[in-house]
C-alpha cells in the first residue's frame, strides 16, 4: 500500500525516513529528554540508535559510506529530533559539522579513509574553530599555530566551546600556518583521538543543551601527519566559510524543531487548561499569541527548506540563504519558546514541564555558528557589498 506522503516531504523515500524518525523520537528520544537535560550526560544510547538508523551520514555521498541523501532531508531529520530534545539533535547536526571540512576540503584518499566511519557513526566528529580571543572574528584573531616539521605538523594552542570535543574521535581543527598572511594563513587539519599532545580540557556548565558536551581542547606539541591537512596550506579560511554555508541550516533546523515542539505543547495545553470558565486558548489574548507563534514557525520553516534546497543545488547565493534561515529560525525559537512559557503560566516556569527546558535550549541557536549579529552582517554584505 502506498504510504501517505508527508505534508513537507519532497519524495516517498524522504517521507518514509521521516516516519521512522518520528517513531524513534516519540518512543526513544522524547521519554529521555528531561533526564538528559538534568544529568548533563552525553546520550550514548541515542547516538547508537541514530547510527543504526543511518541518521549520521545523510548528506555524505554513497561512495564514502553515507546515505547520499539531500540536505533538505537532513534538516528535516534534525528538526524532528529537536522537537523533543535539542541536545540529541546536536548529535546529528555536529556529526555533519565535523565531517563537512573533510567533504569540502579533503582529497579522495582522505574522504575514503575518514568519511565511512563518520557516516556509520563508529566515529564521532567535531569542529574546532573558536578560541578564547577569537569567536565572531574567528579567523582574523586566531592564535593556534601549526608548524611543518618533516612529514608532520606540530600544533600548539587552545580551542574553546567545542561541541562533542570530549567524545569525538575525529576533530577538524583550524590553525595558523603563516602568521604574516592573516586569515589567508589559516589551514585545516584532521586531529584524531590518541594523537600525542591532543588534550581534552574543562567541560562547560551551560544554560541549555546540557546533554551536549562543550569542552576546551588543548594542543600541546600535538603531532599531526601532513596527510591529515585538508586542502593546501592557507585554504583553511575558504574551507571554514564553505562549511558554514552548509552547517548553518542544520542549526536553523535545530532552532525550528525547538520552536515547533514548544508550539505543539503550548497549543495542546491551551485546549485543556481552563480559566474563567473556558479553555485558555479561547481567550483572545492567548489565541492570538498561538496564532502568531504558528505563523512564525511556518514562515521560518519555508525559509529553512529553501536554504537547504540551495545547499543541494549549489546555488551561488547559498551563504545569504543559510544566514537568513539561521537568523529567522533562531529568533523564532527564542520568541516562540518564551511565549510557550507564558501560555503555561506558572507551570511554564517549572522544570516539570518541557517548555522551560525548550526556552533555555533555544538561546544557544542565537549564538553559535555565528551570532545573530554576524548573520545580519553576512546578509547585509550580500545585499550591498563590502569595501
Ligand atoms: C554551547 C556552545 C557550543 C559551541 N560549539 C562550537 C563548536 O563546536 N565549534 C566551534 O568552533 N565553536 C563553537 N562555539 C563557539 C561559538 O560559535 C561562538 O561562541 C560564537 O561564534 C560567538 O563568539 P564569542 O562567544 O567569542 O562572542 P564574541 O565574538 O565576543 O561576540 C560578543 C558579542 O559581540 C557581538 N559582535 C561581535 N562582532 C560583531 C560585529 N562585527 N558586529 C556586531 N556585533 C558583533 C556578537 O554578536 C556578540 O553579541 C560554541 C559556543 C557555545 C556557547
């Protein structure tokens, strides 16, 4: 029997995958979400579940062990997981972020050597760009150095805020190879767990996404074989920028999922909870709030799916669309989760109800992978240019 095509699915294959993901989320992810937040532990069981269901290599080409799926499908999967658990959605999103430098900047040998184990989930990937004195201006103020010594590079420096850094087997690290060349002197390297001088530092205590480990990474005379340099020396900047074009829609999808999850919870609550003799959703003040939340979520979704489509087609304006999607979805996540707390009144402020966690989780989507201010810079520059 032909299955009902999902409202948002672009093919039967995608509809089937989303149906599987929805079942996994309702049976295995949603019941764990509050406890993952409470414990702050990385959910290894869910990482395994996602690996078994081929969710960790969706946009990786089949020849490198992935599903060869579209970015559109990938963002919808992240969205579905984030509806229930933002921390768990990052397992999929950061696996993609960590593998993109290899997919974009790697040669065929590197892709064949490194991508299959990432696609299968046997190895976890991470992405290390940010440093203590360089966040938004990540490439201009970078301090981590990589010096060529024979057949190796020796890395020295420190990265901070690295998602999954403590659980990763493969970390794409950006470091300066030519200090006189500014951002054109940055190169990209794959550092693998166990390489001498690769040290996991302190773990951050965070407001939200508490089940996603964020750590400091230290490189103390860390020896990395030259065969692990991605692209030519000095191409790190180009690789990092191209990665962001394809990874920002993943974070936008996380944001959209958080917003959609909060909207669904608040809507159901507004149908049940009564005040002044009728369900609170029947009071215009609450009904209009829900109407605005719904409109914002659907508008953000259309923007995101278009940005993901542009990732798939290699559209020349993909940076603009990736930034617009990240900006809109992040802001919608924050406003919709804040309003969801309002709809639940005092119960919304309690950790017993999921919208409290969703509001805390939403905030990060306005900060990482470029703050909302940086997205506006990218958008404005695409519109009016830059001197
Ligand atoms: C939980 C978490 C996970 C993260 N995961 C990763 C990861 O996996 N890998 C990684 O490399 N990094 C990661 N990051 C780092 C993240 O990308 C940076 O925190 C972010 O880019 C902002 O940099 P910053 O914190 O140094 O802020 P700053 O750059 O110091 O910015 C501070 C404020 O100034 C504003 N600002 C800065 N420059 C401008 C400007 N030109 N115009 C207008 N406003 C401006 C910013 O918008 C912000 O509001 C993570 C961060 C967090 C909190």
